[in-house]
C-alpha cells in the first residue's frame, strides 16, 4: 500500500477510545495541546511583528502528536527535531528560556543564538539538535546506551526517516534492545515534496523488518497516547503518526489544503463528550497565559 493511501484522519482508530478516559485526563491532554497551539501561534505573530528574527520552525497542526506521547512518556529523555516546540512544551521544558531563545536573549536555552532547532533543557532531559536532518536519532541511541534502563523518546519527520543513519539506528536499537520510542511525525512532506515522490516503502514496515514493533496511525491524541503507553513496555518501538502541518518551514506559507484539521476534530470530540464548555475555558486560560508570558519577556528585553 502506498503511503498516500494511509493519509486519513481515522487511520488505526479505536472506536470509543476517548470516552473511556477519565474526564480529568482528557482535559489535561487538551490543555497540553492548547499550550502548544497558542504558543506557536504567538511565535508566528512575533515573527510578523518583527519581535522574533531568529530561525523558527513551528508545530502548528501537529500539536496532538507531542501532547499524546507526553501523556505516557514524560520523564523520559527527549530528543526532538526542528519542529520541536511541541515536544519541548509537552515534556515540561521551561517556558521562559524558550521564549528568551526566540527573542535572542542571552537567558535563552541556547544563549539566544540558536532559534528553534537546538532548544534544550538538560535538567528536564530535553536534548536539542544541530539542524542536520535526523541527527538526533543516533544521539538518542547513544543516550540509551549511556543510561541503561532509562527510556528515550526520539522524534523525527518523514524526510529524516530516509537518512541512512536513522535507519541504521533502528537496526542497532533492535539488536541491542535499546529502550527507545521512535516517533515519526509524518506530515507527508519534506519541505514541499510529498512522500510518493521520494520513496515507496513505509517506515513501519522497515521497523518490523528489523524486529521492532511498529504502528502506523493518525494523530488522534487519544490514540497516540494509547499507543505510546502500550509500547512503552515493548521498547524499542516505532510510531509513525500521520499528521498535517499548518505552516511551512520557518513559519512562511501555509498548507491551506491540509487533509484534516486535528485541532478542530479534537474540539468536536470534546463536545461529543459533553466537555465543550470546560475545554473552551482551558483554551481561553491557556491563550491568556501564553500572552502574559510573552508580554513579560518582551518587557525584559526592552529593559536591557
């Protein structure tokens, strides 16, 4: 089956899954999703208003992948990719150093000199990368070997999945039984080139060829969380998550013809669960909190 044939919002769906969750857990999942969405929309606004002039890569549209994985894997070592704000926030990275980094302040997590790609918070076990596509994947294997028994989450995109050292790392993780959850945020695009023009194989099939358990699913956050939790005791494992980016590289341009809008679909599910009002309150509170954070850090920069 071609990769494009699997791009549908219900891929791998488990009927009624969201209804089995306790209300508090569902609302926490939505809070994480909202924080990522409104943080990155605020970053984009900062770019438009010329407050942000460093290199940025945004997670708009792909928030549910990080939110879902974090519900099962927080506390693990995290190695994200260039669209890393989502996982940084979902894995409890400190917010002020992230904002400061994007504002070019020396108090930023990389001294205000790196922008989005290398964001890290070592005290929270969050490790950035240098911008070489997929370079964080073999580094994740190194951490897993150096820290026996500690779980690692390695995040990369569908373009990075084609790099030789990424595929080689899957083989090494399988042979050494490394406790790594590999998460591919598969938005079907490498810059602007769709997967069908780049390859005919599926990442999940390759992983299974190495003897690694793998799933290929859509980005329903309840489904993502379900599989992250299920696979957390079967590592190494691979999750290829079909998702839709909202903004192109470096914040410019948008995919107006995206296959689906997961944020809108999540809102619909919350309404079906009778949680629309509580969800709206969480979103409003989260957006307000993000704005207050940015206002505070902009004032700090102005005072310097």
